[in-house]
C-alpha cells in the first residue's frame, strides 16, 4: 500500500504545481491532499504533530505570498486598490476567456481597465499598473513554487528518514 500512497501523493503534487500557472487549481489543497492520501494509503505514523505544525505554517505562508505578491506588484508600479482588484479578477477570469495566454493577459487587462475606468488614471499609468500585475504574478509563482518545494521536501524527509 505504500506504493499506492506514493503514487497518489505524487499525482497530487503534480496537480499542485500545475496550479501555479493555472490559478483556478488550489495548489495548497493538492499539496495537503497529497500528504493525507499518502497517510491513508500508507501510514500517518511518520507525520508527527511537528510535521503538521510546520506544514500549517507553510500553508499560511502560501496564502500570504499569493496575496502579497499581487499587491506589491501593482503598488510598486503605482496602482490603486482598483488595480489590485482588477488584476485579481483578471487572473481568475483570463484563463477561461483566453485558455493559454489568459493567464498573463487577464491580470494585465484587469489592472489596466480598472485603473483606466475606475480610478480614471491616464493610459500610461494604467499600462504601468498592468505590467505591475504581471510582475506580481511571476513573483507569486516563484515564491509559491519555492514554498511548495520546501513542503514536499519536508514531507519526504519525515516519511523516508
């Protein structure tokens, strides 16, 4: 059953990494789901309370990193709260409207249009805010990817060693 646990965990981890570039997939849920499936198929014995405390802190960090990277990216380029909301909405809707390119075009257009229409800034500033949303997205992907690798690494250390 341990092999089935590893297979299930690895599939969940792969889906979690796909969620980095397709944000509608909740990466955190799939990472934790991988831990739980491994425990169900193999054993929870190796995963102590300390393991779960560490992983819970990483889950909180993942949620914070995602939100913070978007806010910092938009703010750094002079965007407003409307730009931040527009970027977030564009990030969620973009991949559905334009399947592959929507992941970048959605946040850009969301931030650009919200700055232009809601805040009524000029085209130049709205463009800067749109670019900031893309920078924030890439920063978020890198930060979340690094945290997810750490989470999986700690999981492997606890289970194998």
